[in-house]
């Protein structure tokens, strides 16, 4: 405890209680803030003076082709993420299985689809007819691959299976985060391995995996833009079709960018609500 004014004078110390506290000038913060403001002003000036017809941006923001593209983008993101989660859970269980064959298959799947570019996988699925002209079950059903591998199905398989490889690692990390005593307790009361996973392990792992899965879903929304190379009519492909016709390239790209930002901005608070829902019961998050 610092001495009071009377005690300080009595002990021969000067009384500093009446002196003003000098504020430290943080020149680094002010310099960084100034540079950021100048960069933003320069960027705004470039867009203002560039060859951009902003009236076209407003005009094409809500045209039917763009709105249909947004719907297709969201549908593909949800479908591909759902497929990725299902595959990810299965592969994560296989990776943690005592069976060496299952572990090897799961490891090979993860290695293959995480090690090759997504756009390459999309192109391979779209051109699958060059390898398998006919797809089906012998004696029951068959069809030409060129008819079956539509842009939607090719994009779904390409994005979903690739996502499954990443989701499997997220799920495996979440399952490993559950204390080993939970597994032992489940075995002690006679639960099978799969039932213990469904009733005890996975519910506890969800609070760990929800944040990264939310980020993966937001990334998936943007990754659907790669499906434009196989003619899937998501929002970027719709914008490309329009600017091929009217040559307003930057304006239509800005339109697509605005819609991507709008969708991601709407999903972010939903992700936070979901994280809060699964975090209930933890210290500081109850109620």
C-alpha cells in the first residue's frame, strides 16, 4: 500500500498525490491507424474514379438470373455440407476403429481428397463418362454416365466428398477430446461401441466441432463458386453469363461479391447461436 500524503511528508518523501498523470503517447497506434485510413481512402477513390457503372450494379443486383444463382448456391452449400458431415462422421469412426483395414481405408480417403485440388475433383466427376461410360448395377439398372453426371450431381459429389475428408479430421479431433473415462463408463454399463458413440461420445464432441464446422460451412458457400467451371448455375456462373453478354465484367463481379457477403453475414450470427446452444452446461455458459 502506498503511503498517504501526511505519512509521505513525515517520512521525508515528496507528496505526489496532486500531480497529474501524464498519458503515454502511443505513436505506433496513431501511425498504423493513419496508414489504414489513407489506404481505405485510396481504395475508395480508385473505385469511385474507375470505369465502373454503379447503376448497373444496382440494376443487376436483383435480376432473376442472379437470384436463382443465389438459391442454387445455398442449396449446393447445404447439400454438399450435409454429405461432407455424414462422410466425415463415418470416416472419423473408421480412423478410430481398432480394425487396421478400416483405419487404412479411412486414412487413404483423407489423404487422397485432401491432397488434390477441389477444382480438379469437380472436373474429374464431370468427365467421369470418359472413364465409366455406363454406371449402374449389373442386371438391375444402368445408365449412361454422360446423362447421369449433371453439373448438380458432379458439383455435389466433388464438393461433398472433398468436404468429408476435412470434416473427418474435425470430428476425430472432437471425439478424441472426450475423456477416455467416458468410453470406459459406457463399456462398464454394457453399451455397444456404436451406441456409446451415438448416446455419449458424439453429443459431448459436438461443442468442440461446431465452431470449426460452422467455419467450414461458410467456406463451402464460397467454394461453390468453383462449380462454375462445370456449368453449375450458382451465382458466379450467373454473373459470368450476364457479363459475357453485356461486357460489364467488374459490375457483375461486384454484384456476386455483394451477395456472397450478404449470405455469409446472415450465416455468421446463426453459427454463434448454434455454438451457444451446444455450449450450454459449461462453466460460464449455463442458462
